């Protein structure tokens, strides 16, 4: 499973959100970034739930690219690193 930038879902979201972010008080670009990060993070957590999955493969397949990016994103958003996720979810 690879969650890429060019997913049609994001195109739909950006076309359906007013340029001023509507009632969300967010720009369309900020909303896009946050949703993309959430999808990448969810994909990474699902992948890391598999005991045989390596952090490197999970990072690549979930759209983070590198282990460093994945670890940094999970630590910032969830307060855990991939090894913790594997223990908790696996």
C-alpha cells in the first residue's frame, strides 16, 4: 500500500474546499497537508502492526520515504516511535 501525493482523493478534497478554507479557518493547502500526513500516519501504523514489517519498508510504503521521517512524524504526532507501535499494535 503506497499513499502518494497524487491520490485522486486529495484532488477531490482540494476542489471541494473553498480557497479560504471555509469554516475550518484553514487554507486549502494546510488542510491538504494535514490530511495527507494523517493518511500517511494511519498507513504506517497499519503496516507496523505486522510483526514481519520493517520500519524501513513501512516508511517507504506509507509515503514517509525514510525511517527518519517516519520516526519524527510518529514521535511528534503520537509521542511514540515505530518500535513502540510494533509492540503496542503487533
